[in-house]
């Protein structure tokens, strides 16, 4: 791994805004003790240090607190929810917080998304072109399976994906990706599928069109 040396001219950077540059509501949003919880209806319950709980709805930029409902201000609760989302501690509206099934990093996926969950760096989708690290063959992703290499049994051989000699050295708990060979995918309407451990596939920026 190559480590990048810091620039000699690099300036120190604060992790939070300078309070002197913020409005009083923004300062309170950053500094007061609050607990933010995403609710099933897509709103956020914000419990404050004073013991009150207010409901924030980012879809219509509303909050049930008096500061917003009576004064029409962008209150500290609305601001705090935005801070928590930016910090990736809670999910934005319409999404849920999950761990990537490949790298285990925190990611956000659609609320109704079924596993496996993949982050932006690990995501592969049907139609993506990948390359077999062992042979150099170009393959087309058909489906990402919610099964691990030591669980997925290949019907033709009765062995799991992990048990095949050609997959020795790849993680046995890799998720399984079903693929077709690029030549077959371009010539046949229903090409034969093959199961590979995720780590054996090298991603490309290409995808099958048409």
C-alpha cells in the first residue's frame, strides 16, 4: 500500500464548524445533547436534553417544535437531523442503514431492499461486465445471490462454490455472483449461468447494452 505524505503547505482543518460563524440555532444543533431516531414512517424523533421529543419530517422540512410551528424557523432539531445524516449515523429519508455484505462498511440502501446489501465501492449489478481473475475471461453479471460460497451448492457437481479447486484461496464466506460468459450473453437469449465467489471477479466500468 502506498502512503501519501501530507503536503508541507497543508492547513489544519476543524471537524466541526467554527461556532463564531454560526447562528445561535446552528450552534445549539451542534452542541446540545440530542438523540435522533429514524421512525418507520420516514420521520425522525428527536429527544432533547430538556426531556421533550419532537418529530422532524425532512420531506416537507417540518418539525413539531414551537420554534418551527409558531415562528416558522429552521429549528435546531431540523438542523441536528441533517448533521446526523451527513455524519452517516442515521439514514436519509427513504433509505435504511446497513452494513455492506462484502467490506462491512456502513451504507444506506432503499427501505425495501433485500440482502445482500452492497456499498457503492463494492456494488455489482445485473448487466455489469466483470473479469475472471483466474482466466481473464469477460463475464456478465446475471444476479448477486444472498448466499455465501460455502452455502451455495452447484447442482451439476453437488459441491459448494467454495469447495471447487479453482476457488481455493478465495474467502469461503464470499457472497456468490451468478454470471454468464460475455460471448454467450451476446448470442443467446437464455445463456447458461455460472456461480463465482465475489472476490474472484475483477470489476470494470463496462456494462452490457441491449
